[in-house]
C-alpha cells in the first residue's frame, strides 16, 4: 500500500509523535494563548500555514543552501512568512490579532518550525515536507484546543464566548474557577494530558 | 525610581518564564543540572542586555512611522514598521554569532560547557519576546530598554536555576511512571508560577 505509506508524515504527529507532548517543542506559545478558545484556533491556523509553506520552501531549496548558513536562511524564510500572516490577521481579524499580541511574531522562534525544518524539510522532497508541516501543525493544534477547551470551560464557563452553564447553576452556588484563567494552570493541564497520553502509550514513558 | 520599579517588576512579576512562558524549550531541555542551567542563564541575560538597547535604537531611528525623517524631508512619511520582525531576528542572530566568537576566543571553558545551546539562544523566544514587548510598550529611551532587558534576563536566570535545583532533588523521589521526566517538570513549573504570583501588586 504505497499511498498509505506516503501519509505517515501527516498522521504520525497527531498522537504518537506529537510535537508538543512528545517532542516537547513549541511549548511557549502553546501555553500562552490558551486562556480562550478563539485565539487558540487562530494560532493553530497561523502556525500550520507558516509551517507547511516554510517546509515546502526549504525543501525546494535544500540542495542549494550551504549548511553553514542554513539557520539564517531558515530564519529569514520563516520571518517573511510570519510577516505575511501578521499583516493578514491585522487586516481581517484585528481583535484576535490584538489578543495574541506578540505571540504571532514569536511564531518565528517557535521551536516546532525550526525543529521540523532541521529534522524533515532538509532531507525530504516538497510533497512529504508539506504533509509533515500540516501534520505537525494539526498535532500542535489538537493540544492547544484541548487545553483551551478546559481552561475556558472551567475558567469562564464559556466555549467560544457562548455561556455553557445556565444561570440557575450560578444561583445554586456554582462559581467559575478563576485559577484556570491564570497562566500557570496551562502547564498543569498540559501535564495532565501528558499523564493520560503516556498511560495509554506505555512505550513513551521514561526510564 | 521608575526604572527600579520596572527592574523589580520584570524580574518577579512579569517573569519571562512564569508569566509569559517565553524560552520554555531550552528552559525544559537544559534544566537537568544547576551548573549548565546557570551558564545558559548568564548567556541569555547577556544577549538580552545588548539586544534590547540595540533594537530600541533600530525601532526609534529606522522603523517607527516617520522615524526616517533624519534622512531628509521626503522620508518623513515613510513607515517600514512591517519589517520589524525580520530586522529584530537578524540583529539577535548576529549578536549571538558575535557572542559565540567572543566567548570561544576568551573563555574556552565556558564555551565548551554551553556547547550547542549557545547558538540556540538565537531562537530562544525570551529574547525576541522581550524585544517585541519593548516595542509594544513604547519605552521612552534606550536606558529604560536596557533596564528591562537586564530585569528579564535575571528573571529567566533565576527561574532556570531554581528549576534545575528542584529537578536535581527529584531524581531521588518516586514519581508515577507516566509523569516521569517531562510531565512532573511541567507540574513543578506550574506550581512555581503560582508561587511567583504572590509578588503581584508589589509597587516601589
């Protein structure tokens, strides 16, 4: 089954080789933008787009880049793509662009992108590199969306800004957990995801 | 006085790790023992200390809308702030390259102990993050930017050294198998973040 094999770069990063919880890349932005679901979704789309195109571009140039200056070439390619994403967001979704503040710019230094460029795009043809970019972007997105789902549900009682718990709950004494909104809780939610994920995939456990 | 306030704020309250999660990748990867962690922290502080005033000048005299007016009247309207990201990352990459050469020349011992993590400072989010925050907050002069850089760097150094010390002790404790390694490090960082939040609201 040849076509099945060609989709390995797309499927693997979703769980078994997830960039956030297995490769431990791109933690910074994964934690900082997850207090609400909407910025998390926008961030996922931005990272996936930048990653896929950067992978393709670097993969096309892989034979012409001298290895001594490859980091700088990669940074310039990624920075150019991020500038485009930043300008598009400012034009079409200014509110979210404000909420993400510097984190769009920080996609440049997102370790997932540098990591995938180094590990995959430099040694593979453009099409697998493109699939790898999409796969890793989505793998990153899954974690972002799970974390932001719990943080927004428990912290603000909403999903995408719509109220979930009826008012009668609040009258009966239910309170939103303000702690979930605070940054440190993102780390603990991710740790719980790692816990569940590694209990299922025993081969990933350390020692 | 204001600068002192900013300095204390950027170390404890707006800590790069615990408040913004910047520089997490190397933070998690290099915090296995205190000595290397401390060395990396010093290097990051040093890069921040130089990168911030340099990029403040770039932002002020090249990038801001109307910043090019010193070139002549016809440039007074020019706005090239969209080039900011590329300029800043280029400055940081160049600085790290220079720092690497200087350290290799004058203190080979430190150079060897840092190894691969020295060039990786270029893609440490804490540095680009601090530069972008500096741009966003519109500091009024280069001195304020330097103070902010020093504060953020020392905050990062403090965080990574503390975590490395805890992780050294952790080797002797019983952790549930799925949490070993990364998982428990995340939880510890989260708890440390909650502890650092007790500094909120301190004013000088």
